[in-house]
C-alpha cells in the first residue's frame, strides 16, 4: 500500500525526527501537568480542606467526563487522517471544529439542566460551580482540535509548551490566591476551568501557517461519514477510558461524602504520576503507527517497535511507582495535612493500577494506529463495565477504597484485552509484550541517558 505524501513541515516534524526525540517531548508534555499538580496539591489540600478539595476534584472530573463525551473521538480521527494525508488538513479542521462546537453547546445545556440534581446533596453554591463548568465546556472542547493536529504532524514540542504554560499559570494563580487569603472553592474552580485556554495560545502559529498555505492543505475534502465512522469507534473507547480513569470521582459526588472525595483526589494526584509515561508513549505510538502501517515493510517494523515500547513502558512505570509506594507514609501527612494520611492505602492501589495497565495502554494505541480503533474500544468497554460494577458495589460500603479497587480491576482487564486483540488480528505474540529483553535494557539506558542530558 502506497504511503500518501505529507507536507514539508510535517515531514520535518515527524519522519525526520527520531523516536527518542518524539518520546522526550511527549513525555515532557505529559509530565509537566502532574509535576505542577504535585506542587499545587498541598496548597489545595491545606487551603480548601478535605471537603473543599473533594468538591474541586468532583468538578474537575466532571469537566473531563463531559469533554470526552462531547469529543465523539474526533480529535483522534483528526490525528489519524492528518498523519496519513496532509492535503485533507484544512477540511479536517473545519469539520471537526464545527461538530465539536455543536456538541459542546448541547452538552453545556444538558449540564445546566442537570445542575439541580447533581448539587442536591451539597447546596446552591455547588450548583453555581456546575454552571461555570457548563460554560467552560465549549472552549475546552475546541482546544482539542489544534492539539490533535500537532500530534499528527509530530510537533510534540508545542504540546509540551502548551502544558508548560497551562501548568505555570495554574501554579502561579493558586500560589497568589493562597498567599492573599483568597483561595476558595470558587476561585480554585475558576482557575481550573480557565487556565487551559492560555496554554492553547501556543498553537496559533501552526493554525496561521495552514491558513497561509491553503493550496498545500486544502486540495482534498474529508468525508464527514468517514471521519465520524472512525471517530465513533474511538469514542466508545474514549468514554470507557474516562470511566476507567475519571468516572469514579464524578459518581462519588452522589455515592459518598466530600471527605472521602478529598482523600481520593489526593490519592489520584499521586497514583497517576507513573501513568504519564504510558500516556506519552501512547500518543507517539498512535501517530507513528498511523503513518508507518500504510506499507507492509513499515507495518513489520511498527510491530517490533510496539512490543518493545510496551515492555519498556512497563519497566519505567514500575520504577517510578516503587519509590512513591515505599516512601509515601513518611511525607503524605506532613505535605498534605494529617487528615490526608488515610489516603495512603488508596495511593498503593492506584500505583498498582498504573503498572498493570501500562503495556495495554500502549497496545491500545497500536490498535488505533492500525485502523482498528473499534477493537481498542471493546477492550476499554469491558474494563469500564467491570470498573463500574466494582465502583457501585463497593464505594457505598468502603468509601474511596472501592473506587481505587475499581480502577485496578478495570485497568487490568482493558489492557490485557488489547494485547489479545493484537495477537488475534495482527499476529503479534502475547509473550512479546511481557518480560525484560536484553535490548530493552539497552534502550532503557539510552532513554535515561538522553533524558538526563536534556
């Protein structure tokens, strides 16, 4: 199968750059927000208390769930098709932007109407926070468009810069509010909702360049049905992924107390740190596999790369998780406040969930990059169903620990089903995703050396 030509600046950013370069900037972009989150978490915990922290965690998770619901898998579809044929980029941007705008407006209306029900147990102040969240949906969904485009073209530096600006603005805002005594749940929610918009400004040069070079990027029209068909298959997996990672905090609004939500919010902040590795790798693998699997020779190379990358990702995730798990009992209370010491067992369970799901997360990107996002969606759906079952069964009984266990079960099932589908449909052996090979250690040494030098 012939590979479609890409634009000159796309080649410079994608094919001409090496894998370590792509992984480094993708990792940097995914790492900046959690690192800033670690600095912010003690401020929020001590400034808002467990109830206020729980309320903020619920609102943040609700925004993420609503964003995934309204995206329809279209950002991933944009990345997939833009990586394969640059001549469709202008059409893709236009289609995706209009559909997301309509989707965001409808979701904002739905959230406004659901406000009284969701806030019933917490008062009118919580309903005001829900209204602000509804208004923020439109810009937060539209940010996904340029982010998906730069992923297709390999501009991981821009994604890293976006996350850096967003995280720095967020950190400085919380510091100023805390120092001035103005840190409240309302001000914290406003910062959370608005700070991503400033980070997204870094994408303007790319969009302006496409506008100036219309002849290069507008020679073909993208079929809306094809776009929605691919996006719909991804969408089911995206929703299931949100169920696995965020629906717990959203449903806890109704399932348990704000104190339990506060403990879980802190545990998630720590437990998700190792996941930035698999997220970064997954983003790069998706874009690269979408590009390289258009030819038989490229597909064989991509298969080997996928398996080794999954193994190395698991090793790195474990190496990051271990020191957190072993030392958290010494610093959790002093850093976040003594009320949050009870979050320690939750941290352990969420760290385990990150490790067991890391290889499967990378494998899921391989399925989507090979044009089979529906298979990844099925894996995520099965994991999400079991996640919800455990969540609804255990959380009312044992509080936040039920939510943590549901994440562990869901991650394990979803990740391993991705591996099974790769074996069944693409003949990639299951054993190639497990264990440690000599070449993995060599690659790991190169990666760590490169990261230290950078």
